[in-house]
């Protein structure tokens, strides 16, 4: 009789243990974590979209494990049909749809002809910005400076109606024109080229 009872206890403990193991396996990292498809990323992948994608994946994974640990709901394969479960599954599907959306963007990146997408004027503005931002302090422009940046700023000021010579030499007339531009646009009128003044000039 004792042997039968011990045998039954062993079977019960074994079944409980097996259930717990399956439960653990079901939500171990290798089981519940959403897998990023192979070959999805490349050197040309847009970093902004890539970051949004990984954020969306983390949101899905976090939601799956939180619903399971807090409410016992497996949003991937629910075994109940109550309102809480329906709401959790609906939210999971929305988050998963967000992941799939980013995957489609990453699979089929929008290819643009940069020469067509960006006008000649905008290309020039980008070069001016690039030159200025290499050393904003040095490129703030001072009386006596003579360089390509001064030449381009003079050209922009002339285009905005200021009368000055376009010779690349930062002298008093260019200083006064820059100062006047700053004053008209609500900036501190110091006659220096800073970030705010540059961006306003390039608009």
C-alpha cells in the first residue's frame, strides 16, 4: 500500500515539476523574445529607423513578459477569453504591428536620388553649414577675416538687399550689414556669425 502511495506521489510531483518546467521554458528568453530576422540590417540602414525598430521590439518583449508575470496572460497564445485577456491581446497585436511596420521599412528602404532630392541651393547651404560647424568659434567672423565663408555670407546678405562688396573680406560694411540683419531678426546685434544668425541667413 505504501509503495502505491509513494508511486502516486512521485507521479504527482513529476507532473507538477514538468508543468513548472514547461512554464519556465515557455517564457525563457529563448522562447518568448521576439527574434530579429537575419539579414534585416545593412551598412546602408537608416540609423533613426533602426533605433525605432529596436525600441519597438523591446516594447513587444517587455509587454509579453509583463502580462505573463503580472496577470498570467500569454498574449501570444491566450487560453482565456475574458475582457482583460482580450484587451491585453489587442495591445500586443498593435505593438507587434508596429514592429512589422519598421521591418517593412528596413526591408524596402526608400532610395532617393540625392541630386534630385536636394536642390543646388540646399546643397550649397549644407556646405556652408559644414564649414561653419567645423569650428564655430573661429568661424564667427572678425574684422579682417578673408576666406570663402565670408564670401558666401556676403553673397547671402547681398541677396537680402544689403549693399556691400562680395570680395570675401570681412570689413566694416559687412560687419554692419550682418549686425543690421541680426537686429531685424530679433537676435543680439553683435555683428558676429553664430549658430542662430547662420541658420536665419540660410532660411
